[in-house]
C-alpha cells in the first residue's frame, strides 16, 4: 500500500505526471494486479488523472445513476485511452453524518 501524501487543491498535474506513470509501470511489472483507489471523478483529487495510465477502470456508481450517464462516462474514459471500463452499482446510505456505499 502506498500512501497518497498530502492533499493538493489540484492533484491532476501530479497524477498525470511521468513520475506517477513510472511508479505504476514498476508496480505492474512486480504484481499481477495493481488496484488504485481514487476519489470521485470531477473532484479535485479524482482518478481522472490516472485513468489514461490504467488498462481498466472500475467505477463505483450510485444505483440511482441511469444507463445513459454510465454510457457517457464509459465513452469519455475510452476516449482517454482506457480499454476496459466496468461499473459496480452501490447503494448509498447516510450513517453517522457520512455517506457509505454497499456494493450490490
């Protein structure tokens, strides 16, 4: 596990840097599967900067998101060079002032 380090207002330049690409390539050579957890797309510390460095992306989506939105998101990720996009619907619930998701 690698820690993300300090939070940045705009992490996109860092996440899309050659340095991160080298780290991911090194991990890819050493392991069969490399999972990278990223924040929600569209937020400052999101996975958007990493998407084009990945062979596949699994997007957790609230079960209320429609098919049209998922198709649009998949097309956008494919235009960025992501070959495989999968969606995992989650049920969101408020608990203790925080949102939690449960995979279906």
